[in-house]
C-alpha cells in the first residue's frame, strides 16, 4: 500500500524500494512456512518409522519363537528318521513329518549316482501315494532337479507359470505325477558322504516362506544320514550272502576234486590190475567217456626199432577198428608223430584254425575229421612208449582239466601196458625155453604174485590221502618183492630233500635230510639229474654217479642200491630207494618193480598233498568267514551305536551335555584317551579348545590363532579335510612342518575331522591315542558320522543362543540407528541433490597417478552422461590406495550410488583411520548398508569393488575385493612355485596373476562375511590392472551373422588375452588400443554398461 501511495505521488524511486522490501518480506514468510511444514513432515515420518520398527521387532520375536519350536520338531524328526534302516520307511516318515510343518503334497529326495551320472529319487511320494522310482540325467537342462544339483543353487518358485523363465526355457511335462504351482529344490552335501537335492512341491501358489526353506535344509541332512545308514546296512547283508555263496562254491569244488581223484585212482587200479591189452583199452575208453566227450578214442604204441607208430586200438562213434594202422615217424604232418617226437601233449579246440601251430596240413589217416583233439604221450621210466588220444566232432570240447585227466590216465595206461608187455614176454620165454619150464613157472608165479602184490600196494597207497600213510604202506610191503634191508623215500620240502621214516633191518631210522647243494649225495644226484641209479657194488661203481666217496649219514653202509626219482607232471618231487648189504642183490626185474612202485608212490604223494592243501584252504576260508562275520556284526553294532549317539546329541541344545555324551560313547568305539571338540570363532579369527579330556582329566580351555599353520586343527579348518595319523613322529610332515602340542602329552595316533554346516567349518572333532597304529579306516568313518551329527547339534545350540542375543542387540541397534539416521539425514539428502556435480569432483585428476607411478592410464567410458562406475586414488603415510568401483545400475541412479561409495571410501581412510583394505571394505559395506536401510522399502543396491594398497617403500601390495579381481602381469617368471596359490594364465614369457575377490558385494548381502586380505610382493615392471565388468560384458562381434542376432559378450577370457598381448607396450599406447578394440567390437550396437579400467606400472 505504501509503494502504491508513493507511486501516486510520482516518487517512483522510493515506491520501487518499498516494493522490493515487500516482496523480500513476503518470500521470507513463505520460506518460514515451508520450513515449518517440512519439519512437521519429518517429525511425522520419525514417529511412523519408530512405530514400524516396534512392529518389526514384535514380528521378528514372534518368528524367532516359532523357529525355535520348529527346530525342536526338526530334531525329533531327525531322531526318528535316523532310526530307520529302510529307504522306504525313511521316505514315508519324512513325508508325514514335512506335511506337519508345511504344505508338501509332493515330496522326494534325489541321491547322486556317480556311475550313471544321474539323480535317483527312490520312493517319491505324491498325495500320499508312492510313485515309481524316478531318475534325472544331469545332462538334462530341462529339469529343475538337474539344474539345482549342477549349479548348487537353491530354486524357490512360488508361482511356476510366472517364474519358470528364471530357470527353464520351456515348460516340460512332469515325468511322473501332476503339475504343481509352488516348487522348492535345495542341494545338499554330507562331508565324505551323499550329495543330491531335496524337493517339496505344492498345488497352491506362494506356499513356501524363508523359514520353510531353512527347515528343509536341515531335514535334507538328516535324511541323507539316514539313507547312508540304510545303504550301509543293506551292503553288509549283501556281503554276508556273497561270502556264503563263495564258501558253498569252494566246498563243491573241493568235493568235486576229491571225487575225481578217487575215480582216477579206481581207474588206475583197474588198468594196472589187468594183463590183457584189449581189456585195458575197453576199460580205458569206458572211463574216459564218463569224464569227457570221447567220440574218437585211441591208444597208439611207439616202436623205436621200426621207427613207426602202431594205431593199436581205435574206436570212432562206438565202432572199434579191427586192423592196426602203422604210421612212419617221418610223417611230420601227423599229430601222433609230433606228440611222440616232442614228448609234449597237444590240445586243439578248432582243428581248421589251430593246426598250423603244429603241422603244415591236416592229415586224417582214418575216419572223419574231428574238430577238437587231445594227444598225450605215455612215458615209462623216462622213455616214450606211445600216446593216448581223445577227439570230438564238436568245437571247444576240451579244457585244461581234461588235459590233466588224460595226463593221469596216460600214466596208468603206460604202467598197465608195461605190465602186459612183461606178461607177454614171460609167456614167449615159456614157449621158447621148454627146458626151463619149472624155473620159468616159478618165475612166472613169482612175477604174477609180485605183480598182484604190486597192484595191491599201488591200490592201497593211491587210495589214501595222507603222506604218512603212503610211506607206511610202502615200507610194509616192499620186502615181499625184493631184498630191501634199507628203504627210504625222500620228499622235497623247503629246498632240502627230507628223508622221513626210513627203515633199516626192520627198525625205523631218525628223520634226516640232504642239502640240495650236497654233491656227494646219491639221492641229490638222482633228484637233480632226474636219472635212475642201478648200483650192485657201491665201492666200485659209486664214481659213476657222484664225485668222491658217498658217505652214509645214518646206519650201516650198503653194497647194492637202487635210486629212482619220483616225478609228477615231469617235475621231480622226491626219490625212492631200496638198498641191500649184499653185493649184486638186484636185477632189471627189481628195477621195473621199483619203477612201478615209484609211479604209484608219486601219484599218492601228489594226491595227498592236493588234499592237504584243499583242507588248509577250507580251514583258512572258514576262519576268514568267521572273522568277516564278526567284523560285520561289530560294524553293524558300531553303526547302531553311532546312530544312537547322533540322536542323543542332536536332541539337546546344551553344549556341555553334548560333549559329555559324545566322550562317554566314543570311548566304546575306539581308543580315545584324548578326546576334544574345538569351536571356530571367525570373529576373533581363533579356534577355541572348549572341550578337551585327556586320560579322564578335563583340560583348561584355551584358544589358538587360525594363522597357526603348524596346528592340526588349523590345517583341518583350512583344507576342510580329515587328518589320519598312526605314527606321529613319521607322519606329521604330511600336514605341518613341526609337531606342536598345545596342552598335555604327545600322542602317537591321531584323527581330526572337520565339522561342516553347508560349506563352512564350524569346528573340529578329534580322537587321539598314546599307542601307535591305534586307528583303522572304519574308526575314521565313525568319527566322520559323529562329526556330522555334532555339527548339526552345535549349529542348533548356536542358533538358539544367537536368537536370544539378537533380540537384545537389535533393540540397542534400533536406538543407535535412530540417532545415526537423525545425524546423517541432512548430509545424505544434500549429496543426492548435488550428485552430478559431486561425481565429477570425486574423480581424481591424472596428475595424482603420474606423481606416484612410472606409467598409468584410465579408460573411463560412462554409458550415459553420468556413470555408475568410478575410480579413486588416495595417498596416506607413504601408501597409495587405488580402487575401481562398479555401483548398482548406471546413469543417474548409479551416479548417486557412486557418491555414496566415494564418500564412504574417504571416510573409511580419513575419518575412521582404517588402513587395511579388508577393514576398509568391511566398514564401507556397513556404511552403504546403513545408508540404504534408511528408506521405507528394502534396497539391495550396492557396489562391486577392487581395492589395493601399495607401500611405496617396500612395493608390497595388499588387496581386497568384492566380486572384482586384481590382475598383475609379470614378465620372465622363472619359478612359479610361490605363485601356485593364485590363478595363472601364461602366454609366451608373460604371466597373468589373478588375485580373486570375495564373492559378495559391498552393501546388502544375504549371508555377509568379513572380507579377506591378500598380500603380494610386487617387482619392478609389474603391470597392475583393476576394472569393472563393463568391458567384458559388452555385446558385439566381428561377424555380421552374430551382430544381426544382437552380438555376443566380449568375455573375461578374451580381455585377459588382450591385456597379455599389450602388457609390453607403454600404458598410453595400451589405452588407445583398448579403446579402439572396444569401439570396434561394439560397432553400431548400444553400450550395455559403464566401463572403467585402471592400469599402472611399478
């Protein structure tokens, strides 16, 4: 109003001045009103936020109580499942139990079968009915079960029609059963045991929550352990059945062998008791036909004087050939001639294919051509007297057993034929020498009597299966046939010739032996030369056989001596000797008698040895079966006890009670003089020796650092493997450089087994003994199973304890977060308003790189005007910090996140005085998480980062990363041993060393863990590269067909090859080539992400 009045008075200058004052006051009033409204809104927001926090705490407390009840139920379910030893019972009870916890009409557990490379679902249940067994090949990428196992990722689908595209290209019809709407597949792994997947499915959408998933994870472990117990029990039953079948088979073989031996002995008795040639042949053919196919059978005699073979007796297809056939020994293509000349058996199972082994052509002197043939020489006293043959018109009619049978029959036949010859010769002499009828009659009667007596002796000794009885029978009857003032039988045993039970003048001599190197022994000379000795005057004839005077070890010195080697299958097994104190006591007739007796004796000794060996085998096998049965029963009892231990410890949450239960039961299964459970405390980076008992005494609780590499527990933790030692001073170097005993005395035998939940070691269980070789492999298996139970029990106990602590800690955090939110709210709001200008400010100038490095470059290509990637450098206390950060998203959202990241890095280094890269990332992740927790909805934005610190004085590099790695290219690496812990890529004389990052982002993470630090000693001329994923993820290509389809990714492996090819060039030139390569590859396609690459050279 005043300005209008002055304007009427034409005082425009003052009117304008008052008009400005009016509008200034009016603007101030409006600003004050806006501030009051803003503060009112902020106050309302704070009140609402605090109310939401209270509701959230109530909800979490409710969920914790429910989860605690579910854990108790799950423990009871696990106890029930592990008590069953049938797969069907396990599946059935698991299905009923799961449906009490969640909606699971479709349920199954898939076990990995390494032999078939598939997942096998035994007893899959749907709507209460057991379906036929299912299996999925792991190469089948159209099935969720195979995808879950191959990727080891959890598959959680709550609306299959909408969400299947995350895992599958197309919807496939179920192999069995009905379609479902909600599906869960979880991978599981039992250390040193089964792996596979567990699945529950529902016809309703949104059927499963996070606590259902957690329950299912624990249930899969219980079911896998139960399956292992069931399979172990089934395997034990199968082993018992298998061993029983083997014993029955061996018993049948032994009985069959004994029956065959008895039959051959009876055949031999019949043959050798006959003096009629045709009768011998017919009996022989009859017995051979009972033992094998003898469609063609023949006995052929060798006449060395006429140099021919007589086909004495031949039968083919039941018809006996009446006339003899003679074959000259010059007929080299005749099998009989070959057999006699070589004195070796012939075995042919396909005449047309195998004849060239022996002849140039097939010759059939009479009858049809056979396909399978056996020819075996008949020898007597070391000379071939003929052969015996069996032939078949079938192929593959004979085997080695038939050859052995014919070998025995050939020996008996040779003796029988020789007896016949003896009789025939005697009869011829009777005809020729009628004047000596009386004398010849006496000789014939004596010979006949001796022959019968010899046959009786042969029958008796070949029918006994005891070597001692054989010797007794020979000694009892020999003097009826000749003057045997001294008789002895020697048997080769343990490289000496043992003379047992020798008799002189009716009295038994002490046992004695001859060394095989005794050159003055007639017995050893006979054995080694396989030669008969005929001596009728020892003093005059001894020089023919041995050097020097043959000394008599025991008894009086004889004058007449007969020695014959005992042979089986052309192998000398001993000697037989008769001796007389009279000179000229023996004739060739006596030698023939002794030859026959030697044949019987050798056969009887061999039969007795075989029978004794069979009895020993039966005894040994029986002991083995009894031992295996006891071992199986012990293993079953141990398995049962281990299952009871597991049920006991997982049913309680009291750690002290768990330890006491385990210690009292483990000592029943093995020597656990020292027993210990050690808990991993990752926050303190220590292993807590919480429970240790040595010789019944509880040791004081202590702890060791996880960096103590000479500690067995640390080795077990880092390698996630067992330690098995049975001789401590000799075996410790497999694991450590020296022996360290934290407390107590030095043990001799040790077992350490990691306790693992998921992929994390939660502790170590150990049993130790002061005795060497105290443990076997099955003790290790027992401790592995107990370790799995213990890990579950510890996890359950820790979960309950952590739940209570979290409620208290969370309440304090809410109050603290409220204060932090009020303090930081203004800074964050201002930072967002000035995001674009601040991003340009936070990027360091190139001068900072040039001042600190020999060479450097930065490739910085935002996809939009502002970037979600940024690079960062800072120097503090002679240390240079470098980072390349890839924030979630790109453009304005990414840029806003980058402001948070850059501000966080500066605060960690300058405000919080953090120096270790891992500590910086831990704090940065906390700051980012706290920043985005201030929003109403859950924001999972964060960043990936590669952060390294370089000490300018020592050139030592320290690195930590979130998803993004660090690459170092070094030339002329002579010894790569020190670099074996890193991933190496070589090209020519260049080596790219990849230092991997932690697989978690900066910011929100489902299961956050502390970041790790890696130390690396740099060398002059090393080139260092850190980068975001924009370059490797860029789509493009050089081929038109690929570009028309949208291109393909450049990929990390090609990025490595590019840097390796450029590393020898100056960094400015590298930058130009990298940028040119990027543009060429991208072509006309859009840039898909921000690109940031930082390279420096030391």
